[in-house]
C-alpha cells in the first residue's frame, strides 16, 4: 500500500515538473517568436563594413579579416578586399622602395570608393618610386590607429607615416570605450602626470561580435537578448577627457624614434589640432574642399573627385617636405 502511495506521489511530481517544463518551453518559444517579429534594432545582426568583413580583436576591438572580400553598401555599393595583413590594399612585401603608410579610419580604408578610386591608389601612379600603403580601418579612432601602427611596424617598416585625422568623429572616438553599433574599443586615459594610460585590455567582446561569431547567439534571439543585457551591464559606456593631441604626440614619438617622418592630413580644419601641430612643428595639410557624398548618416565620405583632390593635396604635402620630387605636386594650402 505504501509503495502504491509513493508511486502515485512520484507520478504526480513528475507530471507537475513536466507541465512546468512544457509551460516554460512554450513561454520561451513564444518570446522567441515575439522577438523575431518585433525585430528590435538592438538585436539585429549588423550589416556595416565592420560586421561584413571584420572580426573581434582583443587589442583593437575589431580588425579586418585577412584575405577577406565583401560588397559594402553605404552611400553607394563598393567591393572590398583585404590582403594578408588585413589591410584594404594589394599584397605588401618589403623591398628597396621606401614605404609611405597612410594611417586613418574609413577615409583611408575607402568607404564609398572602389579601391582604384582612393587617393592612396591615385598616389601610387604619381609616386612610382615609393610604396604606398593604405592602413585604414573603418570606425577607428586615433587611439586604435596608434595601436595598429605599432602592430604593423615590424612587417612594414615605413619611411613615412601620414595620419589622416577625421574631424567629424575622431575626437569622440578617442574619448569613449563604445562606438557606432555598440562596438567595444580600447581607449586611453590621461594620468595626473599627463601620461596616457591604456584601458580596456583585452577589449570586451561586443554584442554584434557575439552574434557573428557565436552559433547560439546568432541563431537564438533569446540568447541575443541575454547577451545584449550582459554586455550593457558588465561593460557600460564610459567617457574620458579628450586625449587627441596627446595621441598624435605619441604617434609622432613612435614614428620618429623608429627613424621615420611623420605628417598629418586633416579632413576639415580643427583649430585646436592645427595649433598643436603648428606649435609642435608637425607638417600638415588641410583637406577642406574635397567633394563628399551628402548626408551625415553615411559619413560624408569623399567622392571620386574628392579623392583626386585629396591625392593632389597629399602630393603637395609630400613634395614640400622633400619626401618626393615630382612636377605633379598640387597646391598645399593651409
């Protein structure tokens, strides 16, 4: 009799557990459907140039996938291909030709430009005695560009480094740990003695990187929701005092310590940066007037005509500083 009672109780417990499990599964399934139908932006898989061909990088936040290719749609549709260094350029090999490395963000990477339309490719035709390398990564701030330069240096050994400063957003990029579609990034804080201290190492994995690189998060929207909440709580948005001029100084120090020359190109005039460059004796050129695609939402990147304009300005800067000699040098106005 007691065995019968115990068996009955066990069945009741199992039945209760089973019902609870089924109700939980049904609730989760319904929530999964709701999340998919609602299609919240926060849970979508990104389709920017970063999410298409970039991957998580513990030091830089994100970096191009070496030897990857993709079609990128912004103000226009373009084709992008990265070499074995993860740079959008032809395969690089050290040889007797001195290398001029252009460092920057999407303006050097060439968003909204086919590879042969970019100012760096146009300079290759004008300066055949030098190697031109476009070391731009879309979305990077000056802080990430500095870290990328140090990584590339042993493989590239440039004779000249030209930093292209994006007036539109580089200062904000340099002042925070999260940018654009929630991408986590490294940043530098200024210590009491004025020294720069690097933070966020290793860089936390971003929400979109979880979606792209984790099977469960990519395929289950509930997992996307949990991941999004976790990332926001564990790695919240931070802002620090703008370290831009100090970062430019660090890049210059690194470049010149390694025996190379350092120059700067500025997208639009930035008075504070101009004063710093002038007082520091750093050669620079303003790129105001370069034709760009309209609309701040797409980044106002240079059109093919704008790329030609920038190529002429950069040629003038290189000529004035006795780096190249050519009759094709354009006017270098400041």
